[in-house]
């Protein structure tokens, strides 16, 4: 009897391993849209590979996201480490996105550059929506918006490279733009429990590849320090070099 039970358990485990994937594209996109995420704090590893120069640049740091009480989206990316080839150095880059403005902050040189991203009177933008920032991390993006702009198909997690570090229980989709623009493809890998994008790979038309990997993730809880890092207020001009660039018809 014990042997029969053990054999049955083995068959059950094997059948679950080889069971066909039943989640459709529509279901995946609906789950992404319904994601209940009010804030994110995570470690980010970002790799950019230039095919022309045959150079790989790796940056590491922190990424923050939150929904404000008035339903606006804010985000910050804080890189503190740069690796090029075998050279590793401390290199701080701090970006803050408020939906209307983007600030680039150099703490060492005390430089503060703030650019308006949309024309006065227009709605704010999502800082992590595809095309709005250096790292696309579409959180709760609408299914209708994705299908209007991209062809979508399911993909598996890579077996090699940076994204192979993702857990096996990951849902992957590949987006191919319907209209030629900046990207050739965008691969997004989601945690199916939270529907947070934990891995992203973009390939541009010139072959440039960018990969972002999130780890040490905290959801719906931000520390006081994290909240301060999302603050886009202009610092004291007596101590900082300030450059404010309002919207112009030629772009931000």
C-alpha cells in the first residue's frame, strides 16, 4: 500500500510538472491591470550592452515607486555602483519622476536638473510606463493600452544570463511594437502572486540590450527615508546649482 501511495504521489507531481500552461494572454494582462500595489522598494541591477562598442555597463542601486493619496504615480531610481569591464566604482545617479516632472540629481557635485515632461494642462504620465523612463516597469498597466501598442506572446524565463536568476514560478510575456519606434522587443517577467514586474529585457532596433532585475522587494511599505528619496522639491539654491527646464514645444 505504501509503495502504491508513493507511486501515485510521484505520478501526480510529474503530471503537474508537465501540465500545459492554461493562463491565456488575456488573463495575464487582466491580472497585471488588477495588481494591488501601492508602493515598491527594491534593489535593482541594471545592465546595458552596446553592440557597436561591444561594451557592457552594469549599474546597481535602488528603485522606489508609490501611488499618492490623489492617485498620482511617483518613482525614483538611485544608482550607486557602476561596473564597466573589470572596473568598479562608486557612481551615484538619482532620478525622481513625479508624473509631470523628472529630476536628475548629482549629490556629489550638488547639481539639480528638473525637466517638465508634459505640457501644462495635460495629464500626468506614469513614470514606469513603457517609454516614459530609463527603466520600464509597467505596474498595473491597462490591458487595453498594451494591446493597442504591442503584439503580445508568452515566453519562458531564460535559462542563462541575468534573468535566469529569477525564480521558476515566473510569468513571461514578450511585447513587439505594432509601430516601428525605439524597440525591437520588450520582455517582461512577472511574479504571479503580486503581478509586479521583477525582470525586464529590452532590445532596441540598433541591437542595444537593457536588462533590469529586481530583488529584496518590499511591497506597500515605504520607510521615512524612502519617502524622502521620492521628494522632488528644489533644494536650497545657495548650496546647489539649479536648472529648471519647463516644457517646450520641442520636448521636455
